């Protein structure tokens, strides 16, 4: 119960961070599914749907760290679906990759500032399919100070949240 409350609060903070004049008051929750919460908003009159979760466990020898999130976003107007991003809660080491492991699958993400993304939509799709089938995702990153962190995200509710954002943004099958 404490984890769900923490996840809900963290996800609400991320939703607020997405705020811009065009959609900050229009973020609507599509539902809470296990460790994941799905949202939608309008961007330039077009729907954007995303799901987010905070890690169930974080490890590393850091003294200070901001909010950590994993997000999956659909932007139909850009034909961008299943765009996975990681918010680290710190600035990543320059030119350092992030490794995401789901079961026996491993994916390399590029970094910029405090975020990491897949290099292409094919990787986003493969990661999404692995997470639909998996039970947890482990993210390993290195801060600009050289601190290695390991964040574990529960995938309980991932499939239901993914279905919610796919329906909310009319994602083609």
C-alpha cells in the first residue's frame, strides 16, 4: 500500500513536470494499474498518452537524487508509439549508455542530461514487448559524478496500462 501511494505521488509529480501552457491543466488519468499509472493530455490539439512508474528499488552510493521514472509515450500526431524514456534523478555521465534488462533481454539507451531513450522505434517496440512479458525491468546508469545506479521497476500492471494508453490514443494494432 505504501508503495502504491509513493508511486501515485511520484507519477503525479512527473505529470506536473510535463506541464506547459498548452496542456498543463488538461492531464487526465486513464487509470492506475499495479505499479503503473496511465495519463492523457492534449498537445497542440492532438492527444498524447503516457504511462509512468517509479522504481520499486533503487541502489547506488549517491548522496542526493531527484525523482526517478520510467515512461512509455504515444504521440499519434507524430506517428510515435511506445517511446520509452527514463528520468534518472541526476545528470547522466556524458556519452554514457544506460542498460535496461528485462528477463534475458538487454537494451542500450542513449542519454542526454537526466534522460535516456532508445535509439530507434524498433528498440522501443522490442522493449515494450519484453516488458509486457516480463516481471521487472532493471535500469543501470552512471551519473556525471561516476556513481553507478541500479533501479528496478515492477512490471505488474504494465500490460493493462499499455492497453489503456493504446486505447486512449487510438494506437493502430
